[in-house]
């Protein structure tokens, strides 16, 4: 194994899923600007848009993130350039 290539600043970080306010703690080197207090101890806080708590693959739910998909947006955008 190569030496001196791995980061040294591993610490416990709270990851928060902003879709459902679920949190979990694990070691990470991610940069954060916020912190959170859990059980009288401060941890760095990293907010995520999606995690295993809210991802449809893990939850089994089918959700529509938008009204139209990328293909429909592309067709609508370039419809005016369509040749007759």
C-alpha cells in the first residue's frame, strides 16, 4: 500500500438528508461550514439532497422529480428551429 496518500483529517461528521431530516454520523473528510449539537457534543454538519433514506431505490417509492424529463425539455426548447 502506498504511504502518505490518504488524508489525515478524518473526523466524525453528521450527514443530514434535507428531504426528510434524517441524520447519520460517520467519519469523513468533507468540508463543512455548519455544525450541529447531538447528545451534548458538537459535530460538523453536511446537508445532502438525497441519501438512502430518501432515494427511491431504497425506499421503494416512485416519485416524479419534475413535470417533464430531459427529453421533453430538449424537444420543447428546439421545436422553434424545426424545419418544415
